[in-house]
C-alpha cells in the first residue's frame, strides 16, 4: 500500500490529514514494529481510530534481540505496559563497547535502575 502524492489518495477540502468538525481523525500506522505498535497503543488509549498495516502475514519472533533505552521505555510505561515489560523483558546490567582493529574493550558502561519498569 502506498500513500502519497501519486497514490490516488484524495485530498480533502480542509487539508490532508485533518478531520472535519465533529469527526475523529483516522490514523494509518505503517509497520507493526516497536514504534508502530506503540503508536497504535497510544491511539487506542485516546479513542482515536487507527489501522495497522504490516507487510508480514503473521507477527512472530524473528530471533533478533532489541535493546530499549530508558527514554524508549518511559512511553511504554505511560501506556500501562509496565507489567508486561516486567514479565517478558530481560534487564541488562551493563554493556561492553568493543572497537578498534584488535577488537579490544573500549568502554564498560554499567546501567542503573533509572529505566526499571
């Protein structure tokens, strides 16, 4: 699905993306990744109609690990996802940054509790 100038999408008289008085806006969320599903959750929490478009036929784990910083976790907590995060997430205690030709440890960073769910 393509949205844009040449996609055949109709521009409304009041401007693209604005709902007429008394009508709720409709949101197309493109992608069911962390960002897309977070946006969908925020829209649902506010009663805004939305549709999530995802190219895969089935959502499933793909084997990749994802690390979210405290700044990324805070909006998820505001959406009420703290219990799910505590149940499924794995907290890391720190990280080693490796670099250079020899692949040696350049920096060790210990993580605190500021991002705890």
